[in-house]
C-alpha cells in the first residue's frame, strides 16, 4: 500500500507539468499563427486529449481539500499502473508537438497530418490512462468510502 | 465524499467540452439539387467576407464526395481538391468586404444529398435561391469539372492547382516538381555564335531579313516589324473579323483569361507555318483550299500581363554591350537572357509571343526570404522545405512559427513598347513554362533588335503556408525586382560578363 495523498500529488504533478507544457507550446504556436486558419483543428484535438484527465485530477484535489484529511491508502500496483500509463501517454502527446519539425523535414507531414495519423493510437491510450486514473482514485481505502 | 468528487469531475468535463466548442464559425446546411438540363447537382451560398484575412471553407457530407468552387461573379477563383467525406480550402481575402459565391457540388457520381458548409471565422452567408443563377452556375461547374476536350489535364504539383482553362488546345508535357531540373551547362554567347557560324545552313543575315517581303509561305521569309507590332493581345489581329489568330495554348493564368480563340485567316503570321494535312495521313480535300496553321509561338495569356509582385525595366545600357555590335537580333537577346538565367541554374523556359515582341517565362521555383533560390532539388519542389540540418535556433523557429514557402516566376518581356500590366492579379501558379514554346522560332529570332525595344522583368511571387491548401500571390511583393534578379544570378552574370569584356 502507498499513501494516497502523496501518490495523488505525484500523479497530479505529472499531469499538470506535461499538460501545462503541452498547452503552453500550442498556445505560443497559436499566437505566432503557426497553424493559420486551422488552429481550431489543433485545439479541437488537444483539449479533448488532455483536459478530461486534468479535470478529473483537479476535481479530486478540490473535493479532498473540502473534505476531511483522514489517512488513506491505495494499492501500489494501481498507483504505478496509473503513473506508467500516464507518463507514456503524455510523452506521446508531447512528442507529437516536439518532433513535428523533424518529421516534416523527413516526411513532409504537417502537424495536422500527424494529428490524423496518431489518433488511432492516442484514442485507446487515452482511454487506458483515464481508466487507470479512475481505478486509482476509486480504490483508495481508509476514508470511510 | 465520492459523490462530490464525481460532481466536480462532471463540472470540469462540461467546462472542457464547452471550451472546445467556442470556435467561431458560420455553418449552413445545403441540399444539392439539379439545376438546368445537363447541369450538375449543386447548391450555392452567397457569402460576404467582412474584412481581409484568411478564411477556411469546409464542406462535409456523408452521402457523396463534396467539391467546392468559389465564384467571384461568373468567374471561378478557387476550387477544392476532390476528397472523401470533406472538401476544404483556404481563401485569402485581400480587400474586404468581399462577396463571393460558394458552390457546393459533388466530385463523383451525382447526388442530391445534404452537405454542411462551414466557414471560419464567422461570415455572413445565405443560400442562393435564384433559379437562373443556379442554372448558370450548374452549367459553369459542369464545364469545369467535365471539360469537353479530349486532352487529359495535367496533374498539378502539390498545392499548386491547375488553372481552369475552358479548353485545352494541346497537351502540355508532364511536369515533375520533385525531379531535379535538367542539368544546364552555361556557355558563352561567343560559343553559341561560333556554333551558328559553323552550322551548314546558317540563317539568313539580319540585314536581308529586314527587307520587307510579301512571301511568307516558305516560313523563312522576312517579316516586317510593323506587322509584328500591330499584333493585338493574345495574338489577335486588329484587322477585320476573321483575321488570323494563332491557336492558343492552355490558359496560362491563374486568373481566368479569355478563352482561346480559334480562327483561320488569309495571311500567315510571322510565327505561323501553313501545314497541309497532319503528318503521314493523306491531306484532306480542303487542305489546299485553306491550310491549317501551326502556331510556332503561343500568345502570352492573359495579355496585358497580370499585375506582378515587382517589375523592372532593364535598360539596354545594362546588357547591350554583350550583344553583337552590329545586327543584333531578338534571338541574341533571348540567348543572353537564357545564358544569364542558365548560370543561375534555370533549365527550362517558356516562350510566348506578345504584341511587338516575345516573352520568356521561367519555371516556378522555391526561394528563400532574400530571393536566393532554395538549395538542392527542393528549389523545384512545391513542398515547403523543412529543416535542412539540425540546429537549435532553426528547430525552435520551426517549432513555434509557421513554415512559409516563397515561390516565384520571372517573366522577361521584350517588345517595342513599354509593358503595361493589367489590374488583375494571379491566383495561382500560371505554369507558363509548360504552355510556352521551348525557344524562339527562326522568324522571330531574326528580327532586328533596335533601340526602341524594352526589356522588362515581371516577378510573380507566391507564398504558401504548410497549413494552407493554396499559395497566395504577393501583391505587392516583399522584395524589389532587382533583388529577385540578383537572387536568380541574372544581374551577377551580366555584371561579370561586362567586366570580362572590359578586361
């Protein structure tokens, strides 16, 4: 077993660090008009990609802050599974942004092409990451739930 | 506790989903209907673009392969590529407000299905309900999408669409942007002249050609320059109706020029050769009555030339010393231009007749921001170049900034009068080099070059962003024409040759 609050903050830190970095990159790209008239397409891809999980984590943190602070625990396997799948998923999303200039130089594929091509992989992975997070938050013990 | 968490999560999700839907756009649902006999099923919307900027037009349908055409009045200014499920194009409005008609139709088999038209950002749009207007549009669309000509249209380079010529008079050679241009070995004018002197059948002397002659039938007779100068735009004669008009090639411009005009007249033009029959086939009974005329040099279309991004009149003083001291001809000037451009890596040119002279167009090339050509084969590739080699500053620039490709076409016009361009602008690559002749015909080469001839360089510059479908014409251009000519090595070659002469 592992302390739930500590594990929760680690997961939250991971998601907010990666999510913040990804959102910042795309925001700056939008400011510099990198995507032209198609910036909507990029945001329409990005927000559903990371916002649901960020919202889930934020909701749990806010709810916990309003409730009692009883000592709670969660199985390590749930934590590590959520941590691993989240890291893998967020790394993939970030790599799409960071590797795009290199991919274009080699293949001619633009950001929008990459979004379309990686959707098949990222969709199921996102589902997996959300499930892992959900299990992690639900399976905690010791708070009376 | 848990229920409160779930409630917070739901609120968060709602906010996230709501933030996705905040993109401002105008949407219309269109139902394709048949309009007129033989017309195409279509629907149309009149759209008012309130201000200059880029607008994204998307047409989505599940029932058919959607296709978009954008009309300004009765003229097509843009069309989408065929695609499954959705068609899209980006429109650059330079001066607003502008009202255009967007036609939604099917690229494949006929359909009367529904399609959703989405315009980003918001514009004012309403469906066109006028029957007459829809019939006119349907006929026009049918002509565009199913040309009656047997000639097969070329596949355009990625991002550069084929112009909408109403008819194609002759098949143009295939063009491969990705292929490296044919290797061009510059050689000096002296070498060329020596080669011509050594030829077994040298051309008649320029002085002899200057003498007027009424005999044009042998194809090598003299041509009064006055006859050449009275050639109106597009090669039409200013004489009575029915005067000879060379059969025009494909409409070279991205703007819709006049359609090619067929005609047969009495007097062959200087660059026309009467041909009876067609190769080995037996001559037709009418062949000796009214021989067909084969155009040796297609007319430059559209004429007057569209407004360029930059233009420069090149004084004779600049290059005159490189021409033969006596008896210079238009061919000598053409050779000089070709050799100068050849030193800059240009390998193919398109020649056209213009009133009182000729035009020479280079092929579309990709250039750097300073006007110098992009290195390697990417120069002739329409795809925007990516990182050539990894360096951090270049990577960061490519990460955050839009990739922009700059392209240009240079047109040299040599004629007895100054060039006055039209107010029209190009919408896309005119592909002049494909539609022009590969060289000047002898009849035109031999015409004397005189002081009153003006050499003008017109630069047509385009910009393309990788997120956009189509290149955008630069009006006005970012650079001076002299910067372009310096980047093309034209000015450098002339200067070096002058210095060699001085030495």
